[in-house]
């Protein structure tokens, strides 16, 4: 019905327009910066799940390093004990919450600081963005959804492959964070970051080897820390990822069987119509 | 096609009711007895798929509304609340945001189907124009919905699009201020966008009823592009034939939909929309949702603002004139060798414009966008009118039954026999 000749002609026309567009645009921009390396993540792919030990290590890095500047205010402390998360126990989370000081009011209506409960959100660090920017030059962004709020362009045609079953790639965010934390490649320029857009970043290199104590024998290196904290931030941004992928599998199995049954019913019904 | 219904309810109560409001007969006539051409292929299933998507959007949307807050300081947080705390909230939101995309996938296939088989030609002009109106309402609904999560792209997308109206001579600024409910996109804007986003899908549903009504007056077109001549030989009853075929197609489409919801839910979105709206910080590239990209490319291809906005709206409005721009007597591209080439070139032109809409408006991208914009309009204004004169169509089968016969090389059996 659709002639091969007509398609190939049309393909040729548009391929010519495309390459014209791409080549001259590249010449204009003078090329791109480096793209983040694609790391291996336990939560990638159809059957991906979070690595609990990694999330716990990542939380440790966040708490001991990043939380000096970055809030995590859309999460409740108790989320750390949620199913599909780092798997801390109720008791651990209670003890942890009590270490935070939360702003509240007493029963006379006076402002007070009280120890936190698991139902409290992680406290804000600065009163507002201006206060944060005044201290750090630029406001450190809240990290609650940062792993979904950062991405990078994979360019044509790779961005098309990223949605396909089998090769689907959805981990742009954690790969970018991992690359960013390892991107301080000019020792004489502390603001230089290879992966940050524009390369001049207000965040001083946050991680160095042996900075955070790991008790499970994982290497105490910037490489490992950055990988762990990126995985933790992915969980923070997408806490229902495991439930989503599990449900998806059931849904797909159901739909495939249902489609199969409908197909054979359709064949039977139409058998006498042709 | 569908004359007065001969439907008689079985129960006495049913007959009592039917003689007062013949709604059962209407449904029976429209979805059971309704004769459908026997040679329809799966491109004709997209009407059913679109109906499914509209229902899916309305249901997920209403439940989302129960947890969503249309207020600039709370909207983003309420969407995060849906994602984190509401039972199945992540599913509702991903089903709704990806549902909008699937809706557009289906409508584009549906429209290109019409373009390929000449479904807009007499006597289906009104049917086609109602379709264009649905498409416009969908574009408005999708745009309004995209502002609701109040992320950076929501805010800046809304700012860019509403700014189009400033291009109207003399009253542009006043109109835009009126639309915003202030001097920039802000809380009043979000409130009214929410109200309209809730309203428009029901208007779509209303126009869909007219669309289906018009369809059932003139009957479906078909891959051969010839009218039904003999109902017994050329058609099969809607139920069970079309019902089962459409159900199968809808479930196949749901597999695609499920893949996006469960495995690549953010693929079609933009990362910047996970950053809360900030009127003081403009994103490096403001990109609309993918389904608007071809029109965005046309907008930016024209150097003047008013020209760009006119070209963009014109590129959609021109669809309504298609029945009169295409001068060929033959409907289906199967019998139009030259039209077929231009049709596929036009498909690629739209895909190309879509790609360019996502690129920065500079250098070679602009040149390519201009070339493709010229082709887009040329297709409608030059190619289609001339083709009808210069093209020699292949011989068209006399009846649908003949077309089926030629394809199967066998005899047409009547299922009723
Ligand atoms: C024609 C059908 C519809 C389309 C194409 C559509 C499209 C959209 C889109 C693109 C979004 C933004 C999603 C995101 O990025 O998060 C959205 C959000 C939303 N829509 Fe709709 N929608 C439709 C029907 C409805 C209906 C009928 C309702 C309510 C009765 C509704 C309520 C909402 C709400 C509350 C949101 C904000 C929550 C969110 O962002 O996830 N929608 N819609």
C-alpha cells in the first residue's frame, strides 16, 4: 500500500535537512561540554530496585556533608523507614528524628525548638533563598527532587533510544549528580566544574576521600561517596520507584494476556467475514 | 446511513421507556447495528483509542483534583504530596501526565490517517472540521494542564504562550493583562487556568458527541475510499465486528501507555518542571510539551512576532480548509501515486519541525525550520490543489466488496449468511 520508493525519497529529503541543521548548529555552538558517564545503577531497568545498604550510606553522606548547605524539606524523617527505601528501622528513625531541632510553638503560642518526630519534615536550613544566597553566593537548591530536576541532552538519535524497552535510559539525573561531584578537575580553580553548565559553580568541592566513615567496608573514596549519595537522592526524588516497577510488571503481564485473548476472539469472529 | 431505529426492547418496562425516550435505540443504532465498512484496517481503531484516552484523562484528572491545590505557593508542593503521600498518587499523576501525551499520539495518528485516506472529502467536511475543533480544544487543555504543577516550565511556558497575545495590534497588551488577571503570570492566572483545565475536557466530550453524530450520518470512510453501495456486501455490523477489533486495539495501545507510566514516566516531560516556578530565574531553554513542538518551530521560524504568531495559528487553521484545498476526486492515497509521496514527505516535515522546535532558535536550526515551514504551507496551498489537476490516479475499485476481493483473491462471504 505504501510504496517503498515514496518513503525512501521522503527520508532522503528530511535526512538532508536534518544534517544541514545539525552541522551548522554545531559549528555555531562550538560543541558541547563533556556528557556525564553512564554509571551502573541497581534501580535502572525493568526489574530495578534500590540497594538498601547503598541508600543508607548515601543518607550518611547527605547528613554529614551535604546537609550543611542543602535542605531535604519535602521528605519526612520517617520516610527513611518506608517500604522501598533505605530500610532503617522504626527505632532508628525515632532516635534520628530526636537529633533534629524543629521549630514549633508551645501551648502558650510562643516559638520554641523541640526534638523532632518521624512525622516531621527534614528542617529547612535557611529562612529563605536570599538568606541562603547571602551565605553561599548562590542558594544551594533543596535536594528533595534534584535527581529528577537535573538532566542532560543525549542528542539525536540517542534520546529516541532512551524510551525503548531493553535500552531504556532514565538515570540522567543520578549520572549528572555523580559526574558533578567528581567534576572538580582544575585544582587551581576551586570554582571550576567540568559538568556544571557554564563551568563556574558556587558550591565548593564538597567531598574528599576518607571524609565520611563507612562501617560496611565500602571504599571511603569520593567516587564511592558520590555514587551512594546520588542513589540516595534518586530515592528521595522517586520513593515509589520499586512499587511502580513491580506494579508495571503485573500490569504488562495482564495486558499481554488480555490482548492475546482478544486477538484470538477477534480472529474467530472475523473468520466468516472475509 | 442510520435511519430510524428498528430496535425494540425485550421487556415491557424497556418498551414503555423507549416510547418516551428512545435512548436504547440510539445506542443500539450507533454501537451495535451501525454498519461499518468491512475493509477497515487498524488505523481506524484510533477513534476508539481516543475515546478511551478522554475517559482516562477525565477520571485521573478528577481524582487528582481531590488532592491538588491551585495556589502559587502550594501547587508544586501539592503535586509532590500526590507523588509521595497519596495512595496510588504516583500512578494517578503519571497516568494523567503521560495520558496527555498518549492522547496526542493517538490524535496525530488519527489525523494522519484522515489525511492519507482522504477522509475529509465530501460528504465528511463537517466531521473533519469538528475534529479540528477537538484538536484545538485538546491543545488548549494540555497547555492549561501543564501550568498546574507550577514548575519552571509550567511558569515560563505559560509566560511565553500568553505573550503571543501581546502581538495583537493595538489591544494586545490589554488583552494579555486581562488573560493574566494581573501584570504577569501569577496566582490569578493559575486559578483561572485550573478552572478552564477542568472545564475544557467536558467541552471536548460535547464536541466528540457531535463528531460521532456527524460520522454516523455520513458513515465511515475506508481504505479504498469508495462509498458503501450495498450494505449487505460492503459492511459488517459494528457489534461484534468493530467492537472486538477496537477492543483489541485499545488493549494494545494500553500496553504502550503502561510502558510509559510504569517504566519511563518522565521521558516525555522536562527536568526543569521538577524545579518550583521562579519568576526571577528564566530557564536556559524554554521548551513546550512535545506535542506543540512543530508549531513552536513554525512560530520561531518567522522573524516578526506578529508574523510568527499568525503563521503558528494559521498552520492549524489551514487544516479546516483541507476539504477545499484538495482538488482530487479520488480519496484514498492508495490510488494516488504522487500524493502518496508528498504525504510521507509531509509526515517527515512535521517530525522534522518537531525536532527543530526542541532545539535553540539559532543558525542552521532556523534555516531548516524556515525550509520546513515553507514546505508545510506549500503542501496545503500549492501541492494539494495542483495534484488534483496533474496527477493520474490509479483505477479505483467500484465497491468495497471488490476491494476486499482484489486483496484476498477470493470470494466475499456475507457473515449474515
Ligand atoms: C482532555 C483531557 C486532559 C488533558 C489532555 C490533560 C492534560 C494535563 C496535563 C498535560 C497536565 C500536567 C501534568 C504534569 O506534568 O504533571 C495536567 C495536570 C492536571 N490535570 Fe489534566 N488533562 C485533561 C483532563 C483533566 C480533567 C478532566 C481534570 C479534572 C477534572 C484534570 C485535572 C488535572 C489536575 C488537577 C492536574 C494537576 C496535577 C498534576 O500536575 O499532575 N485534567 N493535565
